[in-house]
């Protein structure tokens, strides 16, 4: 009886996870079809335009240490930075969850 309940629970969890994955994929893909000719620019460009519009004599405080050769390299470095950060956060969450699970087993 208990194994049937566990099987149903696992099956329900898999279905919920698949549904959530489909929703995330749809949220990423649908805008590409809705706005076909749209330019997907970053906030940096918009901020620069707004600053020059408000104060055309503005001079930046500093210049970048490293300026990538192209936008593709800049995107690659940004994605790499995001992946490393996500890996560190994921490792930390997994570590603390595993540690808490181990403490529960010791108490039982």
C-alpha cells in the first residue's frame, strides 16, 4: 500500500516538474516569435542614452579594465560569469541541505 502511494507521489512530482520546464521554455521562446524584428538590447545602452540626453557634458568616472573585441565575446563572458555564480550558489545550497539531512539522520 505504501509503495503505491510513493509511486503516485513520484509520478505526480515528475509531471509537475515537466509542466514547469515546459512553462519556462515557453516563456523563453514565445517572445522571439511575438517580437520578430525587435532589437533585444541591454539596460546599459538605454542608461547611456538617458544620461547623454539629460547631461550631454557628462564624463564617465572610469573606463573598463578589459573591453572585449566583440559583443559575442562580451555575451560569452557574461554567461560564463552567470554560470559560475549559479554553480557556487547551487553547491552551497546542496551542501547545507546535505548537512541538515545528515544531522537529522544522527538524531533519529
